[in-house]
């Protein structure tokens, strides 16, 4: 929730505003607080208005992320987890995964580093170009989530962005202070990130939802939901895709599941699943896609675990 100020002639009107998604659309609840309020008055009225808004939300039929799901719907999503076989990677296989992940996740975003160049760049002590810096940065970030015992938090999200882009982007590790849109190859807007003024609220809900629901969903489903909602929020000026794919694997690894590498060759299908979530709250297309990507990942890192 956030305070909205509106000028009215020579005065200022104050409102408490809460945004939420309902049937794929962003809705807002506004509660008028008063006119020309002092800091003390504003704080007191804000607390009362917050309680009222929270009561109103109980009667709102919110969509997927707030999960007005029946037990049957929950079971259907969780069954996708049964479609993958849990395989634990050896050290050699993990190293192979890291290089594959670094190449693909950067290439999806336009990196010019080839697959053959990744190993050599990771061996360098000093890198200079933007693409090389981000190659080493993403490798450091994937190793970090492999070893950390942390829970999901805003601090972790900011750290992952910092690890990926420190030295290549001056806003590394910082939430955006501009509004962003995502365009397709034709220049058409296909998604608008959450407004910059609402980022803190959305990310707060994101973390809170994880804490309240992490034990209801199987790891693959939980990882997919968090990845898609993170991309919906789009909290950074750039680098949301890479951090989102790191968060996907953070949840999997934390639950002792194997990591998933989303392949460059499947980029268009990947984008389509994100649009299906953003427009239609459809998680099934993402889960089907991730099951296939998991099988491809195993084929890439080992010849022994092909299916």
C-alpha cells in the first residue's frame, strides 16, 4: 500500500491506495484519508484505512498469484512435478550445467558471447567488455544460489542482480526508478512492468506470498509461479530475465531438485508462456515448457541421464 497525494486548488488530498490483480487486470482500492494532514494525522489515518482495505480484500476474487485456487486446481498444478525424475548432478555435471546456463541465459538477452567462448571467459581473472563481465557475473550468481542457505528475500533478489551486472550496469543491485514496457519484434507493447511507485508493495507481497505458500506447492510448481510473477513485476531497469531464471533455480536447488536451463533455441516458446501467464493467468503452459526444458538440460550435461 502507498500514499497518494492529489493537489486540489491550494490544498492536498491524501489517499491510501492498494493495487491488486483481478482476472488478469490491475485494480486499485483507494481510501480517502483527509485534506492537508500533518504527519501525525496522516500516520494515524493510514493505520485505520489499512485495516479497512484489508477487510475489503477478503471479499475480492483475486487471480492466480493471490491464489483463490480450489484443492482440485492445486492438485492439478502439483501433478506436473511428477513428470520429472529427480537426478542429482555430479560436480562435473554441475560445472557443465553452469557453463550451459551462463551461455543460454545471456544469449536469450542478446549477448554476443558464443557457447565455445564461455569456458575461456570464466577462466580469465580480468574481463573488460560488458558481455564478458556479465558472463562471469551470471556464473558467480548461479554458484551463489547453489551454495547459499538464505531464504527468498528482497536482499537476495538485489544481491543476484548486483552479482550479474556489477561493472556492466550502473544500476546493478538497484530497483528501477523508471517505468518499463516490453515490446515484441514488431515494436508492439506486450507487457508493462509494475509502476515504479508500486514496486516495493508488489515485491513485499511477492515475498510474503512465498512465506505463506511455500509448503503448499511442489518445488517445480513453486519455482514456476515465482519466476512468472517476478517477470510480471519486472523490478529492474534491465536484467529481469536473468534474475528471474536464477530465482527459478534458487527454488529448485533449495528443495534439492536439479536445476533447469532454458535454451536459447526455445526462446520464443518461453516468451509465449510468460505472455500466457500475464494475460490469462495460465501456469500450465509454463509447467509443460519447464518439464521439456528439464529433459533437455539433462541431455546437455550428461550422456547417462537422458530421460
